[in-house]
């Protein structure tokens, strides 16, 4: 009797499990917070509706996603991953991200050159789904004249009310390098940048974007280097916050999608990537997150157009896209210089 | 009382296994990683040499202990009278329970939320500065946020329940007839407190200060938010290595250095107390 019962249970189990074989489910790493929500809304939901392929999202930050891929190497639990520029290059060097084949992902032909990332051998390892930038974010009530240059942060009237990102923030080192370049330095010689940053009277350095935003909310900061997306998010809450692109360039990065090396659901994952870089998905992400679209031919509403990271009239050419391999190779050294000479001044 | 050997194995085995899986193994992994070189993956003690020979890391370690010490002192000064009052002066059991709940409730809130709360309270336009200006104590808002003082205030608030609960549990068990005897023999209440109550409550003070000190040394969220990146404690450096610089071996070295130096300090503290108790 017991055996018969067991058989019955097993049969029922198989019967229940069967449909899930037919309807594959992808596991995809995305971001937390409103970025993750926007990806679910703009990519996953319409993708599942169109193809019947389910998507389980796994929210985490880029560095953690990269670590997960390293641990899962050879037998990945993830099928596709979103990782930011900078960390994306490290994942490529780890050999944990696969190659995106333009034949299987035809929409890649529609992505601008700056948004297609290739290895030395020309194979594609990542595709951009939107650019973001750090520029001059300011309180329009306290800052009378709209800033136009990074050097405006040094103005006497803003002393002690300025915030800039720390090296823990993804924009920290790129910001440091932007200032250094504007001051006449280069990656080998960061002394000009250090000398300038030492004299900047900041209120605080922020690690997380939310910390920066909270400083604007409480009035602790009235101007600073902050993400355009965060600035417009505050403006949407009714705060007197605006964003301007500095003429020396706004350090930028992007959110990129990758195929995981060795995924068992390659075909479905490729379909998802193709969908994520489609015109519809790119338009939706840009309208929701105000990221600059990497897909060609995206038409935006006037509101979104005015809030692009490159400003109302710019393009990807107005962004300062760091040479990430150079940044990664120097991250250690630059962070130590920052710790000792800028934060610990 | 003798217990069955199997019960002993079970009683001892469960906590030992727990410690082994969740502390010894992860810490061993970290300790091993600290001897790796990020560049080539070879073995070396270079990370330790770097920490030992660079004044910056000694400075960070010093600041970490200095802040933890101030937090411990502040929590003791605020927490002891609180625990004393709850134990001896609050007669109603209901009221006492309500006070305990009020003390413990903040522990249910994430420390991120509480640190953000302090950002609002301690800021230039925050309630503390508003009050100081309104009462004419200061002419213009003072800088509390993003200073060592701000970090100490924020952390002390988080650590307070640990001190109050530990001290109160000891005070409750002090035999009150000892205190009555002291008073009968003519001791002033203050003398009776200093000679009888306080010495008897010392185990609670020692345990409470150890808990608060070690938690403060390893705290990350509160100092990282309330320092505004201007003051760097060890936990922030460790996080920086793991999350931003991605130099895991050096992060591991910093973690081991923090653990070992904290253990040494605590061992020294306990040794001094033991000597003192004997003498």
C-alpha cells in the first residue's frame, strides 16, 4: 500500500513539474530599488507576455553580482545579468560572461557604438541599456545662478554645503579623474586633482546615492556632484532641485546586460537580451529612469528629453566615459590617495 | 549534579558546531585570504607589513577604538542611572514593563533608518541646532553632523539598550537587605551606593561595556552614514576594500588586524579588572 502511495505521489509530482519544463524560467540579476522595478516593468513583464518565458529577478549590486558569477563559474544559477560599467569589464576578465552573437541577438545592430562592448578579439560581451551621469545637482532656491562648471563648487558662498561621491560610490573614482583632468592631470599624475579637491570645503562625501539625496532633502547640501537620475527623482517629489551638465564633462557609466557563460538556457537568455535592447524597452527605461538610451531611434517625451544625463541638447558624445580598464587597474592606488590626501586632509 | 554524557555532547555540541560553521570557518577563510596577493595570487605577508608600517592604518585603528571608548563611556553614564531608576525607583510592574519595551523597541528598527534619522536631527537645519539657536546657546548652527561627536551620539543611542538591559538584570538580583543594613549602620545613601550597590553591580557594568565596546568597534552602517566620509573607521576601510576597490586580500588583512587588536584590548581590560579584584 505504501509503495502504491509513493508511486502516486511521484506521478503527481512529475505531472506537476511537467509544465514548468515547457515554460522555461530565467534567473536574471538586476538592481535593487527603483532601477530594478523599472527593469521588471519595462523588460521582464512585456517579455514574459510576448514569449511565455518567465523571469525570476535576483536583485543585488554590481560588485555582488560579479562575485556570484565567480562562485558559480562552470555551473551558473544565473542566466543573464545586469552589471554597471566598470564592473562589467572585471566580469569579462573573469571569464564569467558569455559572447552575445549578433545573429541570435539581431537588435544589437540598433545599439550605438558606445553601447556595444567588445573583447580584444571583437566578440561582444555586453550591451548597454542606458547611460547615467554625475553632474552638477543644485538647490534652485539657494543657488541663484545655475552652475555650469565643476569649479563652481569651489565658490565661497557654497562652503561647507557641497557634497561629492566617495570612492565607495561607483562615481567616486570617475569624478576624481574628471576633476584631475580638468585641473591638468592624468591618470599617472593625480596631484593636480588632489590639490584642488583638498581645498574643496565639503559638507560630506557620500557612499550611497540615497545618502547624497537625503543631504539635499534636509538642506545639509545645496550643491554637489550627484546623479542626474537622483536629482530628477528629487525634483519629481516637489523639491527645488535641478541638474546641469558641467562644461568639463559629466563622468558617466551605464547599465549593461550580459549573457552568463555556460547558462543552460542560452536561447531564452538571448531572446531576453534582444528584448532588453529593443526600442520599446529602451524607451520605457529612459522615460522611467531618465537614463540616456543606447538604442537608436528612441523618441522621448519632452519631460524625459530635458532630463537626459547629457542635458536637453547633448548626446552620448557630451559624456565623459571613463576608460574603465585603466580605472580598474588604478582603483587601489587612487582610493588610497583619496583616503589619505582628500578625505583625511 | 551529573548529567548524561549524551546530553553533555548535545548541550556543548550544538553551540560549538554553530560557532564553528558561522564563525571559525568564515573567519578562517578570511584569515587565509589575508595572506594572498591580489596581483598574482601568491602567498605573502606583505598586506600585514603594509598595515604595520603605514601610519594611516594605525590612525584608523586609533580612531575606531577612540570612538568605541567614548560610546561605551557615554552609554554607561546614561544607561546606568536609567537601569538603576527602573530597578529601584519604579514601583509599578506595568510601568517597568512599559519602560523596558520603550528601551528595546529601537532595536526593531534598522540602523540605516535610525542613522538617517540622526542626519535630520543633527543637521544644520535640524531640531538640535534649531533648539540651541532658539535658546540663544549659540548664534549660528554648530557643526555636529559629520564629526566624531556626531558619530558617538548616533552610536550611543543604538548601543544604549545593551547596557541598560545588562546592568538592570544584575541590579535586580542584588540582595536589598545588604543595602538596608548599610543604611541601618548609618551610611549616607550616596555612600551606601558607592560601597554596596555599585561594587555588586560591577559584573553588569563589565559585561555591558564589553558588549557595547565590541559592537561599536565593528559597527559599519552608523559611522559610515554619520561620518559623511570625513572620518574613517576600520569597518569603513574594510567595506571599501571589499565593495569598491575589490582588493579582497587587503580587506581580509584589515579585518584580521581589527579582530586581533580588539581581542588584545579586551584581554588587557579583563586582566586589569581581575588584578584589581584580587588586590
